[in-house]
């Protein structure tokens, strides 16, 4: 009989082992996530250099390599050298991005982190294989032509796609697929921003708007991020993304000003998010084909760049200048506010790119303006007004993303400056708690209890003391499939069978494996003649079972965490003897019954 595997057998065997499984799988996800980050880095930089630098003669302050502060000119004007191509390129990039996204992968629209969050909560961690490729090319077109977007969203969706693809090919459960999806996000972000710890924390924190984490994925995310960061650093260099002076925090009284900076970041963050989604609604209301909307956004961005050319591209160069005090106060304010408009023209119109980089730039310049103003009024309190650039950068993004822990670590890592951790912690937390419902990520949920991915995890207390055997009457008789039965005969048998999982047994009626309807569909998709495939070829030999004396609450937790819709119940003395099949629906129905009974007791009391 023919056996068909889409990945090496050693990986499939590994996927069936829980011990140490994620350490190796996460490292593999990190490897491919790092390769994706390297490819995206060179593609985006290459297109930027060719079009913005070459064709449009647009040369903002560079952040590549070591920075000599004396080489940074003082910016006290919005004037920049460029030619007329600068105003046309964003529209051309929007046209290319719109064509790719709306023709091939509509879910690649906008900032990809939100799509990855949605895949985690609502799609079992599934991301279509084509999405990372379309997202990468569309984002290169958007960013490389001056769109006000960052690399966090695209690389998050690329990394998430790698994790989802591997989990699907290995036949892992939905719960395992979600973990590898988060490992992929951590790999992409940890590498791109040279922030291995921040990338891992971001992946497990960004899912929720309250202080909740996807703790099961933290170790896999760290492993994937380390591998990706190491590969990316070996190819592109190890220097932090931004060069900073040696800031210090030595005067606790300055925390008063940092407290007000946190509130300032939160309030402007609310304006930013509301304006961002208001523009999204306006673009949706436009009576033109969706494919052209990113180009319209690009045209509007080009018009804005006619007055404020600094809004184009990532904008990290202006942050670098502000860190060394090389930008006038009024220029920082104008660029920051114009950057809010520019980002709201680029991404909500359907352009492809992330919100991390624009948010950092907006926060940095607003923080710099706050620091200079504070020094004017409170010169004895302000140690260094330029430190407020770094603090504002973190505080603003923490407020709009609800990721205070990840953000303060990421900003410390991408600047190589850890001496401001205390004010960073204060500003990030204050910025978030002022109004935690404000989020640039629409698909964030408040906590794990609100996520469909964890449905069933928080409702098992009323099942205490009830065993699986108590539900025998709600189970259904298993359809036992002989190992040698061919696919043609299997299809005939299951056509009228109850349930979606079928135990495979040997000649002694002992279970040796199990398969589902999904497994059969996968075989049928491979166009293998049904007569060449038998039940033993389809079935997985690693069967998760429960016995009649096991508690129902742990069984429900097991089924929820592994994504099982049905599970075999076996004899406690003979694990190969299947007594009945128990569905998750039956467990939840029993839960509902027990809950009603307890409610009645409470009411009587």
C-alpha cells in the first residue's frame, strides 16, 4: 500500500511527541522566519534605493551603520531636495499593492499584524499559503515607493504564515498551530527590529488589550525569535536600529514630567486611532473598485508630501535626528501630526504595511516636542530633553497597541539603551491604562477568556467530580475500520456513519490508529487512486484517548487545548478497546445542564 508524506517522516514523528516538540519546531520556524526577514529587508531597501533615492532623488537622514552626530544637519525647515517623481510614486506603489492584494489575497490588506491576530482567535491559526508571499511583495511596493507604513505588519504576517504552514503540513492540532503562528510572528519581528526578547513578548502580548499573555507560546516564541535574530544579524549586522546618546535617569523628581508624558501620549494616541479608522471608513465608502483605493490614498499622500516631504517612508531618520537634538520644535510637531495623516492615507486605503514604524516616529517626535517644552518651563527638572524622544516613542506605541511590556523592551533593544527602563515602564503603563480600549489592532480581544481559541478553558469548574463514564449514554458507538480496508470501501462505510473520527483496528479489534474526515479529504486532494490506499495509510498511530474513570473537567480542557471535536473513550485496563466516542458537543451540553442545576441550587439558597 502507498504511503504519502508532504514533509520528511522525521518531522511528522517529531510532531507527535509533546516533549521537546516545540523547541525544534520553533527553531525551524525561526530559521525560515529569519530567511523571510532577510529577503524582505533587502527587497524593501532595494526598491526604496532605486525609486525614492534614484528616481525621486529623495534622501532623508540615514539610520544605516554607525552615526556621527556632527554629520546630522540641523532641521529647521520642511524643505528637502527632490524631483516631481516623489509625488507620483506613492500612487504607483498603491496601484501595484492594490492589484496584488485584491486579486490574490484580500486578507493581506492593511497592517498584517491584525490579520495574524484574527487568524489566532478565529481561524484556528490558519493562514493561506499564498498570503505571506503576496503580503511581502505588496508591502515592498507600498514601503519602497514612500508609503507611510512599517515592516512590523508584513513581517508578522510572513512569519505567522510560516508557522501556520508548517503546523498544517505536519498535521498538528489547532492549538499547536496557533503556537507556531505566534512563534512565526516573534521570529519576524525579533529579527527585523533586532529585538529578540521584545519580538517574543510582542507576539504573546499583542493578542489581548488587557494585561494578558498567551503564556503557552512564550518559550516557542523566544526560541524562534533567537534563531531568526541570529540569522538576520549575521547577514545584516548587529548594530541597533537607532543610535542614541548615553541617556541616564538619576533624578526621581523627573518622574512627574514622565507621568504627564504618558498621559499626553495616551490622549494623542486616541486621536490617532480614531482618525486612522475614520479614514478607513471613508475609503470603504468610496464608490470605486477596491483595487484602486490604495492608489487614491497614494495620490493624497503625494499631495501631502508636496508640503511635508518628511512624511514619506519609515521616518526613522527623523527620529535619529531628534535623539541628537537636531530638529526644531515646530518641525517635530508638524512632522508628527502630518505623519498621523500620512499613515491614515496609506494603510486604511488598502495599502500594505505595518503601523509600528509610523507609531514610533509619531511618538518620538511628540515626545521630543514635549521634552523641549518641559525644559522651557521646568529647566531644573529636565535632565536631557532629548531623552523624551526615546520615552515618547515607546509610550505612544504602548498606548495604541496595548503592549506595554513588549514595547519598552523592544525600544530598549532597537536603540541599545537600557538606562531609561524606569521612566519607560512608567510612561508605557500610564499610556495604556488611561484608555485601554483604544487600540490600533481591531482584532485584539480583552483577555484569554474572550478568545474563541480558549473556549472551554474557563468553564470546567461545574464538572468537578463527574467522570467520562458518566457520559456513556451521550457517546456514540465507534465505527471501527479494519487496517487493510481500502479507501473506496472506507468512503462507503463512513457515508452513513455518525461522527467525524474513525478508529482503525487490527484483526483482534484493538485500536492501532485513528483518522478523520479531514485526513480523507487530504488524501483525495492528492489524486491517489483509492484502491492503493488503505486505512493504515491514512491513520495516525499517535492516538489521544481518555478512560471512563478520568474527570470530565480535564477531558474538556484536553479537547479544548488540542482542538479536538471528538475523542475515543477506552477501557482503563485495555487501552486498545474503544468503548464509545465522546464529542466536545456532548461535554458542553453536560456542562450546560450542570450549570443550570447549580443555578437552581443557588436560587433556592
